[in-house]
């Protein structure tokens, strides 16, 4: 299934990403059509989605027929890959549109190679989850990919009026695409570092902590550099790396109190896991987490996770959501995405933590409050599990 997915992804790389290029000689005509240009371009994404889905089914059928591979057990994975291809058709088309220079005279130079590599990276992140065990990582990647597709087409709608005017561009700002790329990059880099560390003689828990820390540091630095080069105004304050609007004391107190309140909800949830047979599988998962070595567990949950996850999900993603959603809508959406990327056992209480972290960040406009809320919550939950 992974092979068939990448075969279809190659079709998207060569076709969907170049969808705008054949229209460039008559691109001006799109602006006189009775509907917005980004809607006309979206029809191309639909076409390439159908083409690549056809390729997916053909390659899969040939593989099963001539490789003596039973098809029936693989149908759920094939359906997952098909959803991924449909979503990535829109990602590839949007990425190609945003990476195309309509005024370049040489056809070979019209599309940015960096955008091609970027799409290949995103497709590889999705393909990586096909090989992973369990349903929850696939659900998380599916949600993040859908979010990315939505965010990129938001960018296309912003940039479409300026395709033929090199002197004008939409104002630079943080949007949903920046947060989606940061979140996906975080998990992909974490997986790559972890796979590399498994070749060394290091304990599994040490691998997890190192991979998490390296991925968080790399993605945070790269995201900040990209936004700085895009000349986002007042970048550090927008990201929350500044003095809290309501003062350090109030911001710190609100974060600690909010994190403690979310931990109380988690305590009730843990109690429910212990007494209910309906949550037996989740109970086993939380017990396994609680048995990890305490120093590594605290380093991961109280230091690394609050720093890097709050930067990505509050500093970048929440700011992007606030652009097109009301405050409460952005708070709930960012909390839901934050919960989905966590293990299924902790998704419900983590959603509550996400609500608290987004709320105190919106009030203080500083990452100090959500970082302290996150650290307080994780520390109390670890103690309760112990």
C-alpha cells in the first residue's frame, strides 16, 4: 500500500504541482471569468485527485495480481491511502500555484524546486504513517493533512489576485499553513531522529527524549527563521516571545492555576480508567506510560513538551486560526488538533489542557502562561500516575 501511495504521489508531483504552468500564456483570461480565480484553479486539483486515485487503484491491483498479495486484508490501508491521495492532490496543486513564477520566461524555471521538495516531504510524512502500527497516528496525520490542505488554499485565495503583478503581494502574517507545517514537521523529524537513534546502543526511553528535544528545537528554529524571512511584522510579540500583556505575575499565576484545574479533570479521567472495564485498553496504555523512568519522564513532560508544543500549537497554529476564526472557535480548534496528535489514552484530558493553554495565551499574549499551564498539568498527572 505504501508503494502504491508513493506511485500516485509521483503523479501529483509531476502534474498537480505544474497545474498552473500551462495556463500562464493566457492566465490574464482567468481574471475575466465570472468566478474567483482560485475556484477555477481548484477544479484542477479535483482533476488531479481523480487521476492519481486511478493510478493508486491500478498499481495496487497489479501488485496484488502479479505479486500474489491478498488484497482483502489491505483494503482498510488502501482506503486510508486513497484519502491521503485526495487530500494531497489539493496540497500539491496549492503548493505548485504558490511556488510558480508566472512572469518567468523559461518554462523550466517557473516552479520553485524548494516547493517540490516541500511537497515530497509532506507526502513522505503521510506515507510514514501507513507503515506505523495503530489507528490513532493515522487519524492524527489525516487531520493534520486536511488542515494543511485547507490552509494552503487559504494562501492561494490570498495570492491569486497578485499572480500577474510582481510588485504587489498580500501582507505577510502567520496563517494556518505555518502552524500545520510546523506540527507535521515536528512529528516527521522526531520519527527520523528516533529511527537513527535505534541504530545506536541507547535505551528506548533515552531515544524518545532525545528525538523529541531535537525535533522540537529544529522545527522551532526553522519556523522562526522562515517567518522572519517572510518579514512578518512584530514577529516575536506575535509568537508570544515578549512581556505578557497582563504582567508576568498574572500570566504565571493564570497558567499555573489553569494547569492545575486541567489536572483535576485528568485526575477524574484517570479514576474512570481504573474502575471502568470500557476503558481497559486505555488503562493499559496509561500504566505503561506511568512505568517509565521518572527523570526521563519529567524531562520530557515538564520541560521539553511545554516549551516546544506551546510554541507550535499556541504561538504559531493558534495565531493562524485567529486570522479566520473568532476567538472561541480558534481556542476549540487548536485544542482539538492538540488533542488529536497525542495518544488516544490522553486525548480527552489533553483537550481540556489545550482549552486552558489557548485561553491564557489569548489573554496574556505571551507563551509564559501556556508553558506554565502545560508544565503544571504534566507534572501533576505524572505524580498521580506514580
